[in-house]
C-alpha cells in the first residue's frame, strides 16, 4: 500500500501523508520515542531544552517517513531527479580515490537517506556494491533487494559475502556500508568514543581497509529544506598503519567514528537510531 501511494500520488502529497504517519508513530510508540530522545540528549551533550528534544525526536520519525516515501519511489529516481533534487559536493574526492587503483570503501550512517546515496552513484555509472543487513521477513527482504538491484546496485548480505567484498576492492570497485551500528556480537566490535561517551562500532570498515589498503571515503546524503538533498562526499580518511593490528584497528575505527559524529551533529533529527546507542557500555 505504501509503495502504491508513494508512486501514484504527487511527491508533495506523499510527503504530507508521511509526515502525518511519522507524527502518529511518534505519539504511539512510547518506547521508541524514549530511545530516540535519550540518544539525542547525548548528541546534544544534554544542553538541549526539553522542548527542543521533543521537537527533534518528533522530526526523527517524520524524516524517517519521508525516507520511506523516497525508497518506495525508487523507480522514479533517475538523472532528471538527481539534477533537480540533489546537490553533490566533493565528487572529485571519490574520483581521486578510485584513481589510486586499490578500491574504495564508502562509509555512511543511518542518516538522511543513505539508500538514495547508493542509487545516485549507481545511476552516475560508478561500480557500486553495498553490504546490507538481511531482514528476517523474506517478503520485506525481497522487496528491499529488488528496489536496490533495480538501480544496478550489487547487494552483498552482511556476514556472508566477504570474498565478494575483497574481490570488488581488488577490481578497484566501490563497496559501501553503514558504520554506525555493530550488528554482530558487541564483543566483536571496537570500543570508541562517540559524542564523548564510550560505545561499540563495527570493526568491518577498518578491517577491510587495513587488509586491502583501499581508500575510505565517508559519504552522507542529508535532507535540506523543501526536501532537497545535499550529497556530501568527504575527503578520504588518512591513516598510516603501524603494523600492530589491534592498535591500527582501534585507531582507524575511532577516525571513522569522528567523521560519522560530525555528520550526525549537522542534522541530529535525521539520525534514525531506534536502539539505545550507548546502552551496552559502562
């Protein structure tokens, strides 16, 4: 139903319906609302007044509804849409990283519209594979798979496609993944500082880079006024391995955490973190 409405209705009306739905979910989902508010208090260093926290929390749910509208409208994402709605910054950073010839690892977060970022790069003819978490519901998982593949994205399931990741990087292709959540056992992640508090981040991005010497390029698709987008492609993260695996893994993961942190700080109401981000830390 959501996909049908998003495709059938004008975009501005679809957004309005999403805003209403997001607002209702904010009111009804007490547990999720509390989790998001607690996360935002850490992001804002607890300096935000209660009214600001409530507003930003509500906007997280509203923005997530808009993200879904855009994902449902995947068939309408094309060069015309990109030229009209998306401002790309730093494309030369990606091109220069590819010129190094060792592959590129794009690192993003559950921020803004990360799915749209991948589609944009694929439409612009960049060879892109994405590492994704598989949904337990097969119908939902197949829908997500079809939407992504329809735009030429190579989908690699999380945890079962290591060889495909290394092969893509060896061919000087691009692999993208989200670096703000550790879906594996937290004991297997890397402890870092995020917004001044200890937490666990996935070790995958740093591990891939250290093993292949590929470039790490942070990318973020942030929503702006009137639902236009600013697609930020940052300069590659520079790192000089010491040869000590654990130390290099920790230091590089911390650098990745820093760039994710700075981007979340730009638009905290677009960080769709519906789990207690600092719950499993002391």
